[in-house]
C-alpha cells in the first residue's frame, strides 16, 4: 500500500497536544461506561467465506445491528448527554444523510430534547421517515452535506440551537471510538483494522482507541472512489483518475472531513484504500448471500476493500466494521438481482414461437420441467422482425448456473422452439 503523506498542518488545525488533551483512551473508556445499557454491544463474528478469500481470518463488527441501525447512535448519545440543562432547553440541530440523523433523533426523544435535522433533498424516503418516527423535525434542504451545513448555521444564528456535529466533535468522536474497544475486547490479536471514512469521526475515535491498546495494529481507512476526500489529503496516490458520478455509499460521501478528525487521522492512520462502486456492490451482495448480513453501501466498504485487494491482507487477522445497515430496499433488491445475473443465476432468453392458442402453456411447461423458474416474461408480436403468424417470447429465467441455463435452452429446442440466450 502507498505510504501516507505528511503535509505540514495548517496553523488553524488543532495541534497534536490539544488533540491528545481532548481525546484519549481514558476518555473513550469513560464514554463506553456511559453507553452501558444505552446502546448494544454488537456482535463480532468471523466470516469464513471472506477468510478464505484472503487466506487469513476476517472478523466483522456488526454495527448494522446497533440501535437505529448504525454506529452513529454511540456518538450521538455521548454528545447529547454532555449538554447542560440550558443547552438541552434550546434544542439541538444537525445535518445528516441519514444515520447520524436517526441517532440524534432517537436519543433526543428519549431525553426529552427537541431536535431539528437538515437532510439533503435527495435523501431516501425510508431514512427521512425513520428520522421523523424518532420525533425529530426534518427539513430537506440542499443537494449535498455542504449546503445542509450552511443552512444549519443560518438556523443556529436565528434560533440558538445547539449543534450536534456528525463527526467533528470530541464527544462524538469518543462515542464512536467505543466500537474499537469492543472489537479488541472480543478479538485482541487483530493485525489489521479496516474502517470506512467519511467525515472521519468513526475512524478518528477507533484509531485513538486501537492504537492506545495495540500500537502495532495496522489501521486502513477506506473510501469510495466517488468521494475520496480524506485520501486526496493524506494518501493522494490511492486516488483513481476516474471518479464515478454516483455512489451507493452516500453515508461516507463527505467532501470536507472535519478538522479535528483529519488531524487525528494524519497522526494515526497507516494506510488507505479507495474502492470502486462495483466492489461496494459486490460486498453488499456477498454479505447478504454469504452471511445473511444486511449492509448499506458505506457499511460494506471495509469488506469491499478486502475484495478489491485480498493479496494485501494475505495471512492476516483482519477486523472490519460493518458500520450501518440502513440500506434503501430498492437499492438492495437491485444489487441482489444484479448479483444473480453476474453469477449466471438469472438468464435472459429469446424464444421464437408459433402464435397459436396454448403455445405459452407448452413453453412454460418445458421450462418448469427443466427446473427453470420464470422470473419475467413478455410476448412480442409487433416490435420484432417476425412473420405475422410468429412471435418472440422474451423470458428472464432463474437457473442454478450457466450450465443449467444451457440445459433449459436445449430442452426448449428439443420441444420444437428456437431459443437463444441473450448475453449482457
């Protein structure tokens, strides 16, 4: 992996001494004690299928099973619990693409604090409604988190709300760091820690805790090629020349990491990987199919890094945090179907038939007898170059694999149909 750049810190960044004064293992341990009975100690499980890929051991920290579905519930509680009575009375505000919003809304409701959340206009309906369900007032504003942040600052000036920053706050970072404490408590001898990086709060907290417990542990940050903001600043050699126009890892699509977070990552992060969307999609599909783990895009980036560069982790004991499971059902469905296509389990057929009564029944009987499951079928008489008394059937059929698909094609031919498999 490329070595970390060590640029001189700008004068306005928090100094190393201040960071150490604000954020230490002791403070993260205090946060962990506060969280007892408030959030879940999520499981740390081995993933044998992934261990086989890297010829080592892979352990997954399942923060997708956390309250509100992500690690964000940790930092949100620690921050809210630190507020004075006067601050609680003013109410809190935050900007979020979904997970931090839900963490703040959930705990604020439990603590009787009024909460306002500003979310990008294209935030999924599921995340918006879940945040409202937890009692927060949701405002959809702006196309990205930068525009949300600017609007939040305007509202703070007008209404005097207290800001609960998603990542650049000492209390939030301490809360997020408790995930690393639990990981190393369950598997003390990890060689490598893989952490998704957006604004950097999770990675910063986990770095402080993990390095204090085991200075030799190798910590690797992971970002999507869509928004490699931290990689560009600290590990520019990892950034690909091509950047996709969209991402399913919107939870880590933060263009400007926090100053505090960045200073901590500059000090503690060892390596970085920037992964393409295809690996994130593959990771989501593999987690679901191999381990029955539901992960959102951001939550799957650690596993995506293992799929992207398995040789980098050969023989190592790796801990990866599945940091969230709040995936849009439509996205998950599309990824799983796409995976079936890539694995040869969902095949498109084009079948020529005589356009006579009963022909579809005979056709479907042959497919069923051959063990195929018809997923989708359409009858085309007009938009194909075909004789008036003929027609084409376009069928999407679920099969065991490519070999089985060929068996179905041969069965159709034996039954008197002209059939071909449509590639791509």
